[in-house]
């Protein structure tokens, strides 16, 4: 007899532990490319300013009238189901992270489920600003780890162009439209979501929000005239908190799991500003060749950002790769997830 009883039960528990693994990625970006040169014709800015201060060259815009976040999310989910040979009827739950829902209610998740033909699932929206997809990963993982749900879709989709004021030079270059989706499934292998550190500080809401259109200030002629249905951001203040927040949690999770720079295969950071991404990587001790970056061509797509990165890097990822996700966004919300790639 090598093991005593408690040792045996610990090993059994470990063997039976259900982890939530990402088993596929889908995405969609609209065709229309909004360049810095075109933005320079709308507001007093330049390609040089945008490239040096933010690091964005172009972004995608969903142009056609009558289309919203659900249309991009639907395309991303269909792409995901096709790639993973999954039938809509097999999905147990669909979570949609967004700050630009099709409408106040019902949830965009329900609209996506309907458009995709997902009939045997329940669905709901989750709003955590630019950390929406990260918080969604945590939520999706919990449902899978419970053992009650086998196939959970998490979609991040944002039509940021619907809330960007294209007469405001401090906001208009930053955002783009796009969507991505991942499938979470249970596994007994030591892959998938390993750990997380998530934070919110509601006091930060004053620095980044949309002033009107909610229950406090419903839409009126006055709110439209005052241009209060757009993103309001105090950039410098948010920048300072984003640099600290993202790097602090990423370093904390590295320390907690005794991960060295060599152990980390990829940093998957939110793409709000190239200088924030560089500062986070620098504090973690990572070189740029281990950082997923797509800000130059898509800008900040809010909840779409993380899955768009995974979609583009999918071919480079290997089973057991260690990924550190890190985000910061409106709320304030910020956090990190340590995930082992499953395929
Ligand atoms: O994803 C959600 C979380 N959001 C973020 O993480 C965003 C964090 N913030 C940022 O990325 C940056 O603060 C911005 C990109 C928004 C702004 O860059 P900045 O280097 O912080 O610029 P600033 O706001 O301090 O403004 C510096 C100057 C100002 O002129 P004065 O007052 O110094 O004369 C602005 O008026 O740059 C001016 N400026 C511009 N100039 C040319 C602001 N926007 C522009 C522009 N083109 N587009």
C-alpha cells in the first residue's frame, strides 16, 4: 500500500476534476476598412499621431444599415460551429459579452441563438466593458466545470462604431467593430482554464462611460443634442489605470503559479493602446514575439478583441501552451486568466 486514504482520494479528485477547455475558435470582421487617412478627413488628427500614440493603422466598420452586434456575433458562431463540426442543437449555453447590444432588451445572446438556430440552450448577455470576454471566459468555465453543461459558446461582439462620435478626435481613432467566439468543453486533462484573478472598481465609471440611454437618463432630444449617446473617456486617466491594472494581475498570477518568462508561451492582452500592451509585456519580462497583437489592423474591438486574437493565432498554438490573458476596461474592470491550450 503506497497511499493512505486521504492521499488516494486527493489523487482520485484530481483525476476526476473537470476542467473547461477551449476546443475551437471562430470570428468575423466586417469588410469595410476605415483608415487613419479617412479619419484625418473627419477630425483634426493624422496617421502619424494615431500610430505613435495608439498604434492603430486601420479598423473594420459594420457599414450596412440595420445590422448590429448580433449579426457579427452570429457569423462568428456559425464559423465556430462549422470549424468544430458542432450542430446548433448540441449547444447547452450561449453567453454573449457586449457593450453594444442590438437593443436594451432582450439580450443579444438570445438574438444570436435564434439566428444560428440554437434551440436547446439558454443564453444571456454579460457586460464588463473591455474585460467582457475575460469575465465571460470565467463564467463559461464555471458552467462547464460544474459537470452539468457539455458545450458552452462564448461570443464577444461589439459594433463600437454605433457609439463612437466621429467628430471627437480623442475617441474616434480608437475603436473598431468585430466579433469572435470560442467553444468551451469539459476535459479531465490538465488543460483549459487553470486560474483567474478578476477585479472591478465601480468608482472608475466616471472616467469611461456612456452618459445617456440608460434608466438614469433615457434618450431625449436634449441627450441627442448634447451628444451623450457616445463613448465618454478621460483617456490619460484610463491609460494610467490600465497600465497598472493589467500588469499587476498578470505578474500576480505568474507568481502564484511560479511561472517564469520561459514558461509563458503567449500573452493575450486587450488591445486598447500599443503603449499599454508594451508596458504590460515589459513588466512581465516578455519580449514582443510572445505577445499576440492585432491592434494595428482592428483597433479596440472591446469584447471582440480576445477571441479575434485567438482566431488569428490558432494555427501557431500547440497543446499545453501556457497563455496569460490580461484586460482592462470600463467599469473599471480588469483581470487575468491563466489557460493551457487544449489542442
Ligand atoms: O479599452 C478600454 C480602456 N481604454 C483604454 O485603455 C484607453 C487608454 N487611453 C489611451 O489609450 C490614451 O490616453 C488615448 C489614446 C485615448 C489618448 O492618448 P494620450 O497620449 O493619453 O493623449 P492625451 O489625451 O493626453 O492628449 C494629448 C494631446 C492633447 O492636446 P493638448 O491638450 O496637449 O494640446 C489632445 O487634444 O493630444 C491631443 N489629441 C490628439 N491630437 C491629434 C487627442 N487626440 C488626438 C488625436 N489627434 N486623435
